[in-house]
C-alpha cells in the first residue's frame, strides 16, 4: 500500500505540482488549501504524513500544529514553507514537526525527507522538542547546517 500524504498548500499551482510529483514518486495524496480543512482531512483520511505550509488562510500552519500538539498521537508533520528562520524551526519542533523544508526546494530532497518521516508507528507528540536541524536544500544537495 502506498503511503498517504496530506498536502496542505493554498497556492493552486504549488498544490498541483506537489500532488503530481508525489503521486509520480509513489505516494497517494489528499489535499487541503487551509488549516481547518487540513484538520478535518487528518481526522477523516488518517494520512501517514502531513506536508504543511505555514502561511494559510482561515487557520494558518501554526494553528494546525498547535491543534495537533494537543492530541495524544498523530501523523508526522513536515513543514514546507518560505517562512524560514531559526525561530520558526524551533517553534515548529516544539509543536511536534519532524522536519522543516524551505521553499524553494529540490523535489528529490523533499521526497527523501517525506520518506524519511515514514516507517515508524505514530508516536505521541513531545511536550518540548529540540530545535530541528537546518536542512539546506540547494541544487540537489541535502545537508545539515
């Protein structure tokens, strides 16, 4: 069975690109264009991983993360956002995100990060997590800063 990724992105072109790319890479996808829809889809679809933008209408990505942090367990969340900085990475980790990918990104690197977030059972969200390492996605190279 192919892993199910919930893609949460409000830009239609990016949403389409991510859907086609991930399906071509062997994932199943479901979609949400705002945070409230994302929470409903998480409950209804039970995705294996959530790919979450932070800048969303209705309820932003921070609100989604905060809501998920109140739940005892849930899918791993990978942040994919143009909002990038140490403060954002730290806050995302504290709210339970497993990785942070900065836009723009190399598709191969995003797929690698998503696959790396799979494989284990769903675990309780940490009360406090260390800061996520900086992931530099540039010209097809993945590195930690």
